[in-house]
C-alpha cells in the first residue's frame, strides 16, 4: 500500500539513519522553480550529514516514501495537487489523486515506515482567534499520537504561539529548545516564550527519543531549532508584515487549509522576498540538525 524508495528501504533494513521530508512545501509553500530547488537542496544537506532523505508525497493515490528527483520536479510544476491532512486521506487515496503531505500526514507515513525523524520548516498550531473559529492545526493532534521526532524552526509565526504551547503541553508533547531556553519564532530566533526543556546536542535528543520509546509513551516530540541570527529577519519587520497579512485574510474571508499558504505568500510580498529567503535557510538549517539526531538515535 506504500511505495518505499529502494535506497530508503535498504537504509531502514540496515539500521541506517533516514530523515523524512514533507511535500507540501513543494506543492503549496513556494513558487516554481524555487520549490524544487529547495526540496533538492534539503535532500543534499541530509546526505552531506550522513543520512538518507525520504521526501514523502502521494502520487495517483499511492503514498511514496522517498520520491525521485523526477517526481519532485513534477510535484513542483503541477497545479492540481491537494494539500492532504489526515482527514483527507480516504478521499485522496481512493480517488487516485496527487497529494502533498502536511506535517501531520508526513509524520503518519514516516511512522508507518519506521522513520524516526522528520524535518520541516515550521509546524502548524492554534490559529489566532481560535477561541472563536476553533481553527487548530491537525499537526498538533498528530504530534500527540504519532512517535516521530519533528525538527522545526518553531511554530509558524502567523499563529498563536502561547496557546499552541499550552495545547502541546496538554497533549503530552515534549517541546525541546535546541541550544536555547526559548521557543524559536520561525523567522527570528527567539519568541520570548520559555520552554521547560533545553538540550544542547543531538545525542541528548536521541536519548530522550529512546527513553520515550522504551517506556511506551505515545506521540512524538518537537525540537525547536532557532534560525541563526545572521539569517533571520527583525521581529518588528516580520510582525508588521504578519499583521497586514492577517488583516487582508479577514477581509477576504480566507479560512481553513487555505489560510497558511495565503498568509505565507502575502508575507513574502510584504517583505520583498526576505521571508522566503529566511524560510529556505531555516529549512536547510533544520535538515542538518535532523540528520545528526537521526544518526545519534540509530547509533543508540
């Protein structure tokens, strides 16, 4: 029911480190050809750090773990690819559609293939004004259920970060600050929100993964990896762009799964492309850390 790339399959059989990568960033996160260039660059970083990349997507109703370069190119060009969360899977799979996996569905398929580490840019969370809209990303529920460690640059800055942290705590999801006491703020290194857990090496994180599995604790963990200072955008500038984008979103009545792609695209426009550059750099930074964590975990 799932097609696994031969290189990925061999790596898993031989206890080699594999890093899962999502496909929403290709189909819905960036314009072509920047989306394809970024996806392939992330795969190269993973390889350079001694792990095997496994980009996950759905092609004609078939989940694919370890998409080929040609398949990634096709994902970047096609206009009919559905953004797929867990609730969309029965439709997309049964109707033989093309689907881009979100954080939630990438975690799900990675877990099915026994891939322990997944690298992304930022995770979804509790949307602003969720007390009125009940708009909460399925990523959080998946983190509560699925045993995959997710490496990110924090929760997407367009969301309500304090409420998202509260939600994750309620669901029993450990949020680890990598070499930081605070939650990363996606485009900037520090949100100002204190975390309960800081770890300074990939090995420490790998040991936490091992302990979680040995004691049968369900769900995943979230590693907050701050974007380096020299690659970040000033908080004042990005906050101004976010507020303008949110205002336009409300005026246009955009909701649900269309909200995040719209906001991110609008922020790119408002920052003259600087947010896109930062997005690409933070993903590459996360890929390096995720690969080191995957290596450390396999060595344990």
